[in-house]
């Protein structure tokens, strides 16, 4: 390229006459005129037909859809119940610990126990689970330990270590980002002949507005990847109500444009969650591709321990959802089946509480922070500025120790 042809940015851009273009050659911007309303055709909102809405156990604990009631052994029903109680107990205990200064900021899941345990129930050990951050109950079911989760939320990297034999991905605080990783795992599984595992990932109603979730849906649909998408619609993305995340009535409808089947599920009905997820997992395992489940539930507690929901939602709404409590509803069902009575409810609660307390003791035995490590895992080599900060910080600690 000769020197002359290189565009010299210091020169003023040549004016139109210099280029030999008459101003009359420059197309005029078309005047924007609104299209005339057409009487014959109006642009329709494409009808999605009926979005299936699955509820098996209503808020009174009665079977509202007998044709879909799963045939689970009594021992299995009680195992599911216990897992829901344990989830609630861990949540409540961690909140107390956080208020007493013994736990970091965390995201309680109270009210979402049926969504959690129901979605995870159909997965086998070889399947993969890619949870969001509000998934303790499901993580416990998969084999994470109580002390591990406590360590994690108290800021210890050891807490993030995935227990041996557990096929889970660590969650990401960057909302929606893990959905892409989960989709990648599912696409990878599809390319292996010896593997018929499936991936289940959950994400919130707010995360559903993230572009990466849309991209993941498209990849999964085109690839017919073995993945189940569970959108936990708990009503809010921090203070943003779901009505402001979508102009549509349902989030489940979004899958239509991708060619992904979807269903709305009563997320406070553990039986409905089990049935819907079992179906979706089977489809994925048979090579029929992804499914979206919109689990309609409610975040009874705080977004995180740094949140005060009273600022953005009213008590009546919370009271309404209390009457839809997933645990109370399942208790009535089990009582009606003569699998549970008040004494067994109390006993289960006490046992789960003990299990959490024992986990807390193990956590206390391991949660010893060494403030001198603060700079150790950031970079392989610290920059001169950070070296200065480290020196200053360690000297401060030395002085503090000398004083004591
Ligand atoms: C990419 C990104 N943007 C913003 C945030 C801040 N943030 C943390 S949680 C949250 C709301 C998420 O709501 P939702 O997906 O409904 O999940 P929920 O917390 O209700 O379980 C936001 C906006 C974030 N973590 N990541
Ligand atoms: Mg939400």
C-alpha cells in the first residue's frame, strides 16, 4: 500500500464537492410516515394456545388432579418431606447465624422448598445439576454437606469444593451465566456415545431477562441437547416484580420461539414439580431435547440478608403466599395418607434441627480465617502497588498482634 492511500486521520474529511459528488446525488432521508392502518389485517399477538399449568396438590393439601398423582412409595414420600424440612431448618439457622455475625451474606430460599426438592428428585447420580445461588435444599439432596454450604456462604473457598461423586457445577452470582455452562455440558454429553446423562439447571425470573439465557436456549434447542431449564419464578428479582420483567402473562411462553416445549408448574406443589421434571428428564434422556419448566413460587424471605423486602412489597401479599406454604400443603397430604401425624412432624423437625446444629459444629471447627492470606490467592505475582498494600496490611496486623 502506498503512503498516499493511507487515510490520514489528521486531515479534515474531504467535503462532498471534493469527492465529485453533487449534493443532489445524496439520497434524501426518507420522510418517516407511519404506515396507514390496514383494515383487513392487524398484526396479531401470536396466540400460544393454552400453556399447560400443572398442579396436583392444591393449597389445601387436597389432590386436585388425581390423574397425575405420582405413585411413590411411602418411604420415598417421607424422604422428600424430610428433605424439605431440612432445607427450611438450614435456611432458618443460617439466617440466625448471619444476624449474630457468624455467617456472610446469603440468599435464603424459604418458600421454595417444593420447587427445589421436586426438581432434583428425578435426577440420578450420573446427571448434572447447575444451580443458581438460592438452591441449598437441592444441593443437600445432591450430596453437599451442611458445613460445606455454611463455609461457602461465610466466604471460605473450601465451601465451593464439589463433594466427591457429585456431578454438580458451582453456582455463579452473575445471574444467568451458569445456564450457558450447563448448556455446554449438555451439548458435550450429546457428543459422547457412552453417556445418556441429562443436565438440569435452574435460574430466576430476573435471570431469564439476561441475554445469555436466550442464547443458551437457542443452542440447546438447535442441538436437541439433553437439558431441563427450570425457571424459578419467585415473583421478584430483588425489588423488581416479575410483572416488570415481562409484558406477557407467563414466562413459560418464551420457549415457544425457540421450539422448546414448556409447562407452568405450581412450584409450591412438590408432587407437580416431581411429575413435570420427571417427564422433562425422560424427554431429554430419550434424545428429544430441552424443556422449560416455569415453577411458580414465592420468595417468602429476603432476597439476601442485605435486603429489606418491606420497602417494596406489602404484607398482604406475603400473607397470601403463607397460605400456599409448600411444606404445610405436603404435610396435610401425608397426614391424609396416614403417613404422618403431629408427633412425627415434631420428631422430623427436631431431627432436622439436630442435623443442622451438628453441621454448624463441624463448620465452626473449620471456619478459622487467617487474615494473612488475604492477598495470597489473587494473582500469581502481585503488582508493585499490591505488594505495597500487602506490606502495609501485614505490618498493621503485626502491630495489632503485639498489642494483644
Ligand atoms: C449479571 C448480573 N446482573 C445483576 C446482578 C445483581 N443481582 C443479583 S441477584 C439479582 C436478581 C436476580 O433475580 P432472579 O433471577 O429472579 O433470582 P432470585 O434472586 O429471585 O432467586 C440481581 C439483579 C447480578 N448478580 N448479575
Ligand atoms: Mg426471582
